[in-house]
């Protein structure tokens, strides 16, 4: 099973030049640089979405109450453990 796909794209001259120079300077392939950049972008989007969901939950009184109950239980468990 093939776990990679071929992607053909056009880049602006300045990005292509940066990619060439960085690849050579860092001794990594262009593919590796692009994968790192795309993964970081994806992770950033995921973190942004999670942060927004926490902000929404924080504005919801029922969600806040459930979180406070959970923290109370967590505190109780820590006390039982002597922490």
C-alpha cells in the first residue's frame, strides 16, 4: 500500500528560492520542509479550534458547572492520595 501521494504545484519565485536555499542549508529535502510546514499549520489550526471550543464552553453556564464539579472531584481524589 502506498502511503504517499504525488503533489504537483506552483510556487511564487520567492518561496521557491527560499525552499531551495533552506533545503540546501539545512541538508533536508524540499519535501521534508514542506511536510514540516504543513504539519505545523495543521497543528496550529487544531489548537485554534480547540481554544475556541474552550472559550465557547467557558461561556456556557452548564459546561462551567460540570467543569467545576470535575475539579472538585479531582481535588478530593488528590486529598485521598495525600498529595
